[in-house]
C-alpha cells in the first residue's frame, strides 16, 4: 500500500505530518508537540524516509497506551505511520 504524503489526507480527524520537511535537530520536538496537540480520537499520519524505531520507543515511553501506533506503509523510503490518540 502506498501513500503520497504530499497530498492532503481527506478524512476528518486525520492530520498529516511529513517529517521529511523538518530539520533533523527539530524533528522529535515537533513530533511530540504535534502529538500533544491531538485530541482524543484524532490521528496524526506521519511520513518519513526511514523507519523511526527509536522514536517509536520514545513515544511509547512518553505517551504509553494513550497513543496507538499503526503502520500504513513500510515500503523502503516511504514509511507512513498513524498515531491515534485513544478515546
């Protein structure tokens, strides 16, 4: 399954976050800020060029079961992950 992160997501409560356009030194802070801004039931659709395993561990440690992580695409160079805030 492929997903073009440059296209807007057309689903209520799903917000795109393309990490490829964020400077590396700011990336994790921007991601955590975006996750903090989500309301219960909302999703951040995250796009990146590599699988961010250390980041996923940090998110799990910080948010615990409040944020659910689900891969949309794991194609090489095209990682898409939905981070959904539990209701």
